[in-house]
C-alpha cells in the first residue's frame, strides 16, 4: 500500500473525526489551529434525497470534506472522508472552501439493448459543490446523487494552477459503516468471507498489491436489516478501485487505487496523470431495505454509466453458448447440439490456435480444426461462433478482430486480462470499442471487474471476475453471488448440469439460469453432446432449451445473502423462476402476485429424494395450474434448488 497515501488518508480521517466529534485510534481529536490563524469558517452541509434514501455532503468548521448516507432514517454510511491526493502533495479535501453550489433533479427512462428489464428509470437528485483548496488555490468539485436505489459520488478536477493535467497518487474516500456491520470480502476468484470491515484478510504477492484488500462489488449487511453493495461505475482513464481495512478503525474501509494488475504482470503504476477537467469514476452504494430489494436495485450501476455509444446495436444478440472440443468433428457436432438445445453460439476455447502462452499468433487454427468449414456450417444453421484469445495474442487487436470479422466469427472471449491499472482500464475499453467496430461480441475473462460499461458498449456482453464452476464452489458461495458480484454487472459463471464435480444438485444449477444475470450464458460446461444422447435421462433439458438470457422484467421474490434466493424473470408473457439454497434444505412460500391476469401452467423442476452427494439428487418434473392469487411452495434439498416455467394458458 502507498505509504505516503496512507499518511494522507490518516490526515483526512483525523479531520473527518474531529469534524464529527469522533475518536480515531492513534489520532488526537483536539481541534487543530486554523492554517491562517483566522477564525474558522462555518460548517456547511447539503443533502440530496430521493424517497427514503439520502446522501449528505458536508465541510467541517476546519474545511474538511465529508459525506454520509442514510436509508429509512438509518445510517448506511456514517461520517466519512473525501479527498484526492495529487502528485505534488496537495490533498484536495483537507482544507477547502465552497465557491459554488449547483442542484438538479432529473427523471428519464431509457431502453437498454438488453438487460434485466426492458426499460430503466433514471431518477435522482444531485448536488454539486465547486470547491477551492485554500493552500494551493486548486479548484475541484464533488457531485453527490441520491436515487431510491442507492447513492453515488464522484470528484471533478477542474484545474491545478496553469496545468492542463493533474497527477493523482491516491483517492482518500472512506466508507464508515455502523457498528455490527459484516462485509463479504473476496479477492480475485476466491470465495466470499464474511468479516468485520476492519478485518479484511491480508492478501497479495510479490507482484500484486498487498494488504487487507477486497475487490468490488463489496456487500455489507447492516444492523436493522439494511444491506448495501459498494460498486464503481464509469471508470475511464483511472485505476480500478479496491477497498482496504484501516488500522485502528474497525468499521472503516478506505479506497485503494490499484498500482499492479490483478494478475501481477505489466508495469507498476503508482500514479495516474489525467487531462483536466476530469471526472473520476462514480463510487456507488446500492442499498436495499431487504436483501431481495438489493438485487433489484442493481440498475443503479448502469444509470451512472455513459449511454450507449453505438449508433446501431441491432447486431448484438445475447444468448446461450456451448464450448466444443478442439476438433472439426466436435465443432460440427457442437453446432448440431446447439440447434437441438436451442442455443445461439458455440465456442472454441484455449488451444484452438496452439498453446496459448507460447503461441502469440491467433490467426491460424491447429490442424485438427477446419475452422472455415465449422463457421460455414454454423452460419448455415443460424449458430454463431466464438473464439478464445489469450492476451498475448492481442498486440494488434484491430487487425485480429478485422480478420475474425472476415471469417464470419460472431464473438471473442479474451483470456487472462490484466485489469487494475489506469493503462489497463484504457486498454479494456479500447478492446470493447475495437470489437464493436467489427461487430464482434466480447467476453473478458479472469479477474476483470464490472464498471457499467456494458451500457456504453453493449457488445461487451459479459465478463468473469467471479469464482464460477471452473472451481466448483459451494452452494453457500452460489447464493452469495446474487447479492454481491452480480449486483455490479453481468458475470460468466459457466453452468454445469449433471456434473459429478458439482457440490450442488442439478436443480440448483438449473435455477442459476434465472437467478443469475448472464446475458451470455455458457451451459453444459465440461460436457460433450454425446452425454445427452438420450434426453429422457436428463429431465432438465427442456428448461435449458427454453430459458432466455435477457429479460423484459425481473423480480427478486426472496433472499438472504449466503442462505437462499428466489428470482422471477419475464420474457414476453412467460415467467421463469429460479430458487437456490445453501447447504440447508428449506421451503420458500412464494406469492405469485407478479403474474398477469388469467391462468398459468407451472412446469416445476424440483429436487427429488436427496442422493448420497448433492449432484446425485434427481430432478423431478411436475405441472400444476396457478393464478396470481396462489402461493408456490418451493421445496429444496440441501445445496438444492428449483426451476419453474410459468406460461399463460
């Protein structure tokens, strides 16, 4: 962690504590003398509100910039520090004067190219303070927004003397949670660990950032039932944000701007130089009065991102994908399987052009694959082809993507992406732009984290940044994801059906297709088409045939992080309901009041009698007639689930 940045952070924490009358361990709380010896300025504050959600921006008597957030009259974020540390040592936020105030309330509705819902409401109240650093005269601003779904803030660097650039060495934003808060910490593709904010595990290697650091999205359960998820949005020309525990502050998390890439390769960047004026990424806190509401409030991250930049996105088609073995025959069989199983794409993964870490040329398939024949056959059947590309083969993405377009490829999956530093943020966005120019979908893999840019470049249809079925995680992990990683944006989990390495039931895996938001959904991971040669042995196949990947409407019906979740999503007049539990069996009683008028046929894919291992639990299929007045009792085995199709009669 930056030593100088940590000192600056402690200075701002000290000022925030003094202004709020709080004690900071190891820091005296006596009021410091005013820098000029004159009388202190009067404290000021302003609050943006939307419904029962509010965010307050304040400056203390001694010029210290602070913020806080509330929901339903309860604290979500207590008095916390704001600030930016510049390369010349200036700390913007430690001694400021308000020079201007702006206010607006805005309401609009926009239509995503695809998403959880067919339309999104963007309704917020915003306050902006123009500020001046008393010591240097540098001008900057802070914007805060309140939505019904959460709050957000960002900094705007306006000028720094006569310079047209500014160098940022640290961001000093803190998040002070109420006593009794638990945060769900995970780094890279590790499992989530529920800990106190001050107890984030120390992680890192010799080539990565070290310290008590956690990746975003970061979810916190608060006293009284509130739940919040810290995300970032609109990250451009800026390092990725992590959060860090702060010594002596058990309830505080502090911003940490990554200096190394997540995978530990590439140059180390201890500072970021930006052209001014410059807006930092939004720091968003998605808030739910219940755990279920948090999942439904995830659109806040998209509302903060720039609008769609593509003039005609009609070529962008979300869908389901099957990964083929690396032969021509497997590709052709994969196309037939995709047609039979109503999938949209097949994919050749790592190795199709040779060993991925020793073959930097991704333009020539291995002899075992007649790629033109496979692409031609796939196209004739209405199936698209994805190709995997390791980052080492991306030295000239423009030429490579242009070549793939000429071949008839529909999408690319980029592997071992080095997200984290300022330059890698720019590289990731440039890859998405370049892929869009050649009408290619893009799925970025490994430790890449979302920041809302699937709205701006909707061809960036998915990303990993999750412990998925390549690690066969626990059911508890799986029912943590909807309230954590998936709040920040789409994720590529790779669903496994009938896989002996699963730690869950088959119905649990099936339910993921409705519970998780995955506009590009890899199904039947690790499988061959021959496994499903006799469909009668696999009663869940009709569910996977039918379930879409994007939606007209989404409703989270029930949930508790790490315990259970139930989500219903509508496509046209048909609803798809998925429910999942952790290692405890349970029955959820779910009112069907979200249905339209009339009668529906419910096709229920449920856990049968529990097997010796969860994956051996059979799927039992039944049907019943229901209306919106009914309640569906969803019984789930340990590590189980249930998938339900509700079709209007």
